[in-house]
């Protein structure tokens, strides 16, 4: 026996507005909603759980990924939705491993095992970009912001970066999304220059903590999605 819920009841339970519920519906994130003879929406348990899954996924996953996963679920593409979310789980693990590896390299100044690019005191922007895993345009932007400096090749005018600047670039690329806004980065880079690695390490530990928190949110979102999968499957068999 299905239990019917009004939009207002669902909105109150999820602490959102009815407008938000309608937006999720218009985006194709939940199963089709039946209407009463007076054309009012009538949600059942499957719809409520779909809304819960959307809200939970949005806390741990990027918005386009969460939306696309829910759309795939609606169209019966369960495995495709799982693989989509798994890709972000893998990316998060890769970012964690990269941070741990970089912290060790910063302390030892040994970059020889990180990338195939040879580390020198006069590396091109393309070389440091490859080592740091960022676009050259990002490095140019950070230089404009005064976070890093480069020398110029006397023959062709190209930018050249030292090992010290490479270390800064790697720190910026590692911490910009999880810990620091750019206006807070200069102090950390100063500590890196003075080899105050304790403070730098604390920053990386904070970044790792935030990654761990995000991982927890991702699995909480997946847990809500699995409840939705089970309810949706049961409803389809009726």
C-alpha cells in the first residue's frame, strides 16, 4: 500500500522549499510524479527517497555528477550511475595519494621519482606544469598574483622556474581547493621558503582531513542512493 505525501510535507522533512523539489523534478532527477484529479502532485515513498538521495549526493559529489547519476537511475541505468560515482571516488583517492607523496617530496626536495621530467634550476613552464599536474595558464595566473616568480631565458624570453618555485607551485596546486584561498597562500609560501615544514605539514594534514570528510559524505550519499535503488526496484516489480 503506497503512502502519499504532499510537496509541503516532503519539503518540511528535508528542510528545503517546495520550489527546490519542483526544480529537481524538472531536471529529471526523480521518478515521474502522479497527479491527483485536481492536478496536485502526489509523492510516494520512492519519490521521498529519491529526494533524499539527491540531497545526500550533492553534499559529497560535484553537482553535475550527482544530477547525472540520478538521471541515469531514473532511466534504469543503475550500473552506469554507479560507475559515474565511482569515478569521483577514484579521483578523491588519487588526490589523497598525491598529497601524501608531495608532502614527502617537499621535505626531502626529492622529485626524482614523481615525474619523468628532469628537475633542474631552470625548468620551463611546460615542465613544471607537467610535474605539478596543472595547466600552464594557472602558473601564469599565480605569477601575476605574486605567489611565484620566474626568470627569463636570455635567448628567447621564455619563463624559467627554479626548484624553489616548483615547490611553491606544487603546494599551491595541492592546497588551493581544500584549504586555502589565494589571499591566504602567501603566508604559507613564506613558511615554505624558510623551511618551516611543520606549518606546511599541518596545512597538508588539514587538507587530508577535508578529503576524509568529503569521502564520508560521498559514502553517505551512496547509502541513500542504495536505499532509493531498493525502493525503486520493488516499485517496478509491482
